[in-house]
């Protein structure tokens, strides 16, 4: 991979209906009185392999199914950028760490019910992560996020409304994983195979129907534990893989909202605005990147010096101007320095330098190579940022 470009996505809605109502239907912050009712019609870009979030990696499953489930905690939907500071309660009313940072305890909301009427308890929390960790007789068909929880020793149901995550070592960022849309709570009493086609959750919408390559339908949960929610009577996701066909359907008024992530490209935005002047379109960055990949096993790309030269020579701004009409961002995978990551559990107590620098001092042969890579990385991503801080030299203190 020689370069990464951060994508920007355009999402369009008819008037303000979808933009406002879909947000309010799924969140719990204080809002002004809203008019209830209506079916929201949304373009679904692909047919999901199944409806089981814990078994899939595609947002074709996540987008229509997140409203069927709840997490223990979630990211505040009113905050544009997620962080540990934007995590709010969902099924967990509160949470706390123990003194050594190896036990995270959640106090659960009372009175929550699954869509089939059975009570939600801490046992469901335990069952969910036992399933993800592969510790149950019944296994997930695929388990893409098992690796997230390698540090998780066990989840204990201390009582009906208390669940504790016990870790092998401190991991303050665990709660960020639990707030992800990929971390819903599953019911103990529903077999994993059934969750693929007929999921049961505790969320604001109940699953109604999934016709592969046609549509997914969900309906309002009248017994939802958040009073007065959701506002919508239901959501219909119509599966249209072809983007041009979906745009024509949106312009014709068949959809209230395009697919939330890759619904409209920048080149198509002008057409949408000209043909549907009442559409409200929002441009925002996504966490997906466009990459240029080469085969490093085949000449001439088996030469690392040539690959380095190619990386340095790429006109990333040219890619952005052509592919995203100048609206994309140059992407990278910069890692924070340890000094910026220290936490209240003292994970790096006594470590005064980046551990990579300590390794370099212990292995002098790595120094020259590592510094060359740092210099190249600086040239790639910081050369046009006049106020950016230079990366540290090997052996320099933070």
C-alpha cells in the first residue's frame, strides 16, 4: 500500500424530515417536542450477509440493525467526533473502574425488556461476551471481533442488574470498544443462528422483515424503555446496490434519505442538487480510505527503495482533486506517543520514553533504519503543515 486518502461522504435527505427524525429516534438527549409517526424510506447500498452484528464486518448489517439493539454504553450522537469523553450510558445506567484498573463494573437499567417480552438482565451481558469469546457450546459462524477482547478474562453477572468485565491487565480504552456500534447486547435465550435472520433486541425498533436483495423493515417498539421514543413508526431500507439507480430513485422521491455513508459521490452532488432542489445534503468525512495497493512480491515493486520512492512521489492532492473534487483528506495511521497516552492507572509508570525508542537503544542496528522512516513520514505528512511538531529523533526524550 503506497498511500491512503481519507474519504468524504455526502448524505442527502428530503427536506429536514429524515435528518432530524432519524437522529432523534435513536438518541436520548433532551429535545423539543417532536411530531411522531411516519415511515422513513432509506436507500440501503448492499445486501447484508446476515442481520447478526456480532458475525459481520459490513455496515450493510450495522446501519439497519443498530436501531434494533442497545449497547451498554454508546457515543453521544450529538458530538461530531467520538472520544472517551463522548461516551454516554445506554443499557448501563452507570459504570466504574476498580482501583487497579482491571475490573469495569456496569449498573444496568431496571425494567428493560427484550422485544419478545422477556426481561433484560446482567446474564445477557455475560452471555454476549461468552459468545464473542467462543466460550459457549454454540459458536458464532464468523467472529470478527473476538480479537478485540483478548485481554478480557471474564464477564461476571454479579446480580440481575450488575455486570463486571474482569481484565488480565489494565485497559482504559475497553469502554471505547463497548461503545462501538459493533458491540450490541444479545439475548441469552435466542440461539445465534436465529439472530442472523430474525434478530431480537431491546432497541427502539423491532425487526419485521428481511427479503434478501429487496428490503429490510423495522417497526417502532411500543415498549421501548426510553419514554416517548422512537418518533418514527418504522424504517424501510430498500436494497439498491447500483449507486446511479439509487440516486435516480432519490431524485424521483422514492427515498427520504440516501445511504448514510456512501450514498452520493462529489461528482453526483451537483446533479442531485439541480434535480432535487429540496434535498438537504451534508458533506462529512468517513473513517474509510481510498488506497493504492501494489504487489511487493513482483518486480519492480519487490525493490523496497523503489517502493519508498513511489510513496514519496505520489501526488496525493492530485488524487483528492480528481476523486473527491478537493474535499478529501490525506490519510495516515499515526500512532500517539506514549507520553500522550499515560492514564490514571499508571500503565507506563517509570517509562520515560517511547518504548520504540527504548528498543532502538537496546538494538543499535535499528536506529538508522527507524530514523529514515521517521524522516520520510515527516516529509509525507508534515511538510505542508507549518505549525506541525517535528517527530522526535531516536533517543530524544518526549
